[in-house]
C-alpha cells in the first residue's frame, strides 16, 4: 500500500510540475501562434474575402474559370464591370487574357427574372481581337455563374442581338454556359 501511495504522490508531483500554470480565469494571448497550419492537399494561403466572384478569361483557345475573393458579393452590374476590366496583374502573369475589346466597357446589364439582359454597345472597328465567340462566352459563363442568373440575352439599341455560340451558330435567344462548354478548360 505504501508503494501505491508513493507512486500516486509522485504522479501528482509530476503533473503539478509539468509547466502548465493554473489560473483563476483565462489569460490573453500576447502573440498568436504561427498559422494557419495546412493539412496535406490544402492551399497554404487563402486570399482574403468572404465571397467568391467567378469570372471567365481566356488562355490560348480556352475559357478559364477564375475565382476572386471579395469582402462583398458584387451586384450583377459590378460583376460585369469586373469582367470587362480584364484580368488583374497576377492573372495576366498566369497567361490569362480577355477577348472583350476595350470599347465594350460601356455594356450594361439588368436582370429580368432569372435572365440577364446585356445592352451591348455598337460594334467598334479594329477592336483588337476577332474571336468574338470568346467575348460572348466570357460574359455568358461569368453571369450564369451567379445563382440568380440562369441565362443571358444580348441587346443592341433595344433589339435582340445575334451572337455566336461555340459551334459557330448564331442565336438571339437566351444563352447559357452549356452553349460554350466546348470552349472551357476541362475540369
């Protein structure tokens, strides 16, 4: 019995002297620990922002999905403005471009139910690129990535505009990302 009592007393002394002080209330942490501590397969640095804004840009002959992190989810017109502004410096360094000519910055958008109607400005000669299918694909895929947008229609001067689909056919009707799936990077 004395051996058990001695072992128990020794165990109490070891636990009491392990270096963890006992406090009556929580203490403030002076310096937070380094982190985050990634697990295998996770990104080490997550960009700031609570919301994801999905944009589509072009690399070579493919549409590429880009997710940007923002503090606020932009309204549909702001979302289109971000797309029309083109890739940021890091995205350009990653080889991304846009098929949207600079003159398209005047495009406007409004929601009619679950359809986005994009008012496209008059065509500008020598806009820099001739792959307008990618320009329309970027707009359609970007806007239909929003939960409230199911399809996109294009107007010019209030009239429906025929725009190319990925298969080369022209359509006045509402378009969806499915109309451009052949242009997207697989994955």
